[in-house]
C-alpha cells in the first residue's frame, strides 16, 4: 500500500522551459503586463521602422568605406602608414604572448582582435592592407603558441607592455622632419593614444594623490586637496583651452607640442577624479587593518602596498573603470582646439564638398566605434571583478 | 649659503622665462621658418572649397593652396607646411602667441582686427560679400520683404553683426536664429527651421548644392557687406608680412601675364619685369630675404590665381565675379615687381 503510494507516477510540470514559457513568465504574466508588452512592441515597431527604412534605403553608407583611412589615422601620410602597422604588430605580438601566458580575458581579446583583422581583410580594401591584416593575425597566432605554457616569461612580458609605449610613440613619430609630425596624427589613432596615455598615467597619479590627501602631514594633505578641488571645479574644456592658449602666452618661444599639451591636460584632469574614487575605497578600509599590519611589523609603505591598496582598489573597480570610460569619450574634446581625433575627422568629413549632408551616417559610425571601445573596457572590468570574486557574497 | 638658495632659484627661473621673450622679439618669423624648415599655417578645416581635409588625408582648398605657395616661395618645397585647423574664435590668439606663422582662414579684413587685434593683413585673395539664401516659393525678392522672417546665422562672426546693422538701417524686425556650427545651420535651414539663411555668398553658393533640392532655393541679388578675405600675419613683423603679401601679388601677376603652373619653368620672354619676376635677372628675391626663384617656385607649386580658383572654387559653382584681374574689370591688381 505504502509502496504503491511512493511509486505513484507524478507527471512532470509541463512547459517550464522554452521560449513560450519564458514569454509567459516575463512578458504576459498578468493582463496589465500583457497590455504594456503590446504597447511597447508597437512603439518599438514604429521607432525601428523609421530607422531601418532610413538605414537600408536612404542612408548613403559609401561615405564610410571611402573615408575609412581618414577615420582610422586622419591625415597620417600614406607613404608612412607602415609606421602604424609596425606599432600594431608590436602590440599584436605582446597580445599573442600574453594570451598564451595568461589565457582567459586576454585570450578572448586576442581572438576578437584577430576577428577584426580577418573581417578587415575581407572588406574591399587595397591588396597591401589585406597583407598587413593577415600578417597581424599571423603575428598574434605565432606569438600565442610561443608564449603558451612558459610562465617564466610573465615578468618579461609585463615589462614589454610598459616598454612598448615609448617604443610605439617613437615608431609613430619617427625622427625630425622625415618622420610624421604629431599634427598629422589623427582619427582613431589619436583618440587611442590620448586615451591610453590618460588612463595609464592618471591611474598611478590618482592613487598617489588619494594617499597624499589621507596623509598625516598637513602640508602634503593641503597641497593634494587644493589640487583635487581646483581641478574638479573646472570643466575639462577649460583646462584644454588653457593648455592651448595660455601656455604660449606665458612661455613664448617654448614650443610644446600640441598633442603633448592635450595629454597633460587630460591626464591631470582625470587624476583628480581618480584620486577621489580611490579615496572612497581607502575610507572603506577598517582601522583594524592598519593596526594589524603595524602589529606584524610592516612599515607605512608595506602597509599601503600590501594591505590597504589591494583591498581599497578592489572595491572601487567599477568607479575607476567608469572614469576610464568617461576619459575615453572626453578625448573628443580635443577636436575643439584643432586636433583631428575620431570626432574631428567625422566633422571634417561632413564638410568635405564630396560628402556634404551625410551627418547621420558619419556620426553613427563614429558612435559605433566609441561604443565598441567603451564596451570592451566595461566587459574587461566585469571579467576582472568576477575573477576577484567581487559581488559574490 | 642656504639663505641665498631661494633667491638664486628665483633668478634662474626668471632668466629662463625672460630669455625666450627677448629672443622672440628680435627674430623675424621668416628666419624662424627657415630654421625650422617648415611653415605653420592656420586654416579652416570645415569650409568646402577654402580649407578641408580630403579623403586621402591631405589638406585641400583655396586657402590651403596659398599656404603651400608661401612654403614653396620660402623653403622651395610646397610640402614643407604644417596645417593647423582653427576655429574662428581661436585664430587670432593662435596668431598672436606665435603658434602659427600665418593665418589663411577666410578671415575678413576690418579696421578693428587690423588695429586692436594685433594683426597685419596681406592683400585680399578673395573678395566676398554677405548675401541671403531663401526658398524660391516664398516669393521674396528684396530685403524689405524679409520683415518678420526667421534668419539663420552662425555665431561669433561678422555676419551676425552685419545682419543686425542692415535690419536696423532698413527699419525692419527679423528674428535671428544663431547656430554654433555651419553644418547645423544649413541642415536646419533645409529642414525648414528658419526661412532664410545669411552668410558670405561664396558659402551660400557652395552649400546650396548640398541641400535636398538645390533648385528650390535662390540667393538674393543683394550684398549687404564687403568681406575681403586674405592671409594675416602678426602685427609688427613687417619683413614676414612683405613675404606673404608678395607671394599673393605673385599669383595675381602670373595670371595677368599668362604664366601658369605648366609653363612657368619654360616661360620664354624678353619682358624685363617678367624676367625679374622669374628670377632670371635682378635681385627682388634677395630684397625679400628669399631665394632668387621664389616666385617661380610658388607658381610651380600651385599655379597662378586663376588656376587656384579653378581648382578649388569653380567646381563648387562659384563665379569669378570681382575676383578677376584688373585688366578684365576685376579687383586683383599686382603691384609692380621692380
């Protein structure tokens, strides 16, 4: 009797999975949600209809491939374009090696980058460009296999990344009048250079400022606080204008490169915000951590480097990455002072007599490029957070 | 010893800051350019026909060609020029601070700019004038009828002031709509957000082509201002201003005498003035501080005035108008090369 009851067949619940069930659970679970869903669909239809009709029938997308080079490198001279490719190859090699050594996120980025080169090679571009693209893929692949498993190389590759930056600058610039003047750097190339410099330099500078602001020494604390509050009280555009107009007035004859001035402006501006983000993290470290560190005999530098900063930075990763993303987009402000970055290129293309009146296409393309980079940064930060176990309580 | 440390540091700093000031004031820009091996020229980057970045990443336009001509005259190579794109508001500070050697950015010559702004003007290379473009179906043919219309204009230009002057003089009320950027001005006009758009006639003509139906729009047959556009150098450097001015005259002179980009190197003449011009005799180059063949280099680089005009402005549908040699009833008049 009991046995019979136990083995009584219970039918599995029907329709717990699949698209229909998901729709019912999420979009049509009550009558008012069903109505809202339908309304939203109608709105979406009308909004998308206009956009899609425009995108597929009216828009003149010719403007993008025709000006692709301009978007990527601006007025960088054609005959010196090998410099840009050399820079890309250096980065590809490092990327491949790192992908082999660390795997994970770097590997995924390396694959994505290879995908981009592959698609570029398939596009109707010049034969030489195709060669360069395929070469970049080969570079990534070869260095990936070279680096795989050789964990002893790790410190060398980290050093390589740090060294790669000045090397790439020299490769892109060349020497003297035979090289490529920085005023010819443009497009995505310039945007990336400004953003990378801003991010790489402003981060340590921001950490340093945040520590100074927490210092017990009043002079250091005041200097740091004054700096942070002054810079945060001024819009970035003003700082860039000051760099561009006031430096030559105060120091006539001193010829500071325009791109360099913008790098300084962006870096110092971003460092102030970074400092406040980091300070937020520092404040979250309980007093006990410092005391415990002192109790085991660590000095100030050791406490900061091994106890405080790792915990503080960990908790403010989202804020820091948010700042990086904002910085990346803020580089577009240099277009206003005459450098031709990605947005500057977009603006000059819509004023080219051959392509007048195509603002929508050109701006949309620029927006897509900005989005790709910002999303990549966001994705990387989520990956790092997952890796560190943040958010999993 | 330590007592003097601060004073010494201050002195060194002061010397460091003052030295470039002094050095700066003595040397002509011309010498600086020769030393640097490159001319730095401020241009517009978004005015079709006058200055813009072309598809292959090179600079093109009427003003840009003048920059190349000056580079060719001074350094013997039209490629030795660096173009700095400037916004209207930044162009004079850039000139005053020595950021750029010469400003060729469709800049109108006015009394205030010549005096207060510390600029020296070379002869105008393009005589423009402010006009009005509107839809044909409005049926308006004179300025008086514009009363009550919304008129689109770009911010911070002489255009805005001229519009105010003109409507006040006529005693009519109009509603100006001010746009920060040229591009948005014409787009908004095309979408019907303003009835009329006012700007330099050259710009109206070139921009009309980019409208959806160019034939629906007319440009009124009135000109409310004089806009002589030309190269500008910083005030007080006469030697350099002479060079820029004479390169401009050289392009006028070449057109007057039929010297072109193709025939300049083989031009055969017994005319003593042309011989002097081409550097075959005399020393006019040395008087300007330039090589003997400066004018020939400039013409070989970009051609005479007519060629520069035809290359950049004719494709946009701009008529020569008054921008013709004086021998043909225009305003271009080269001073004697003697």
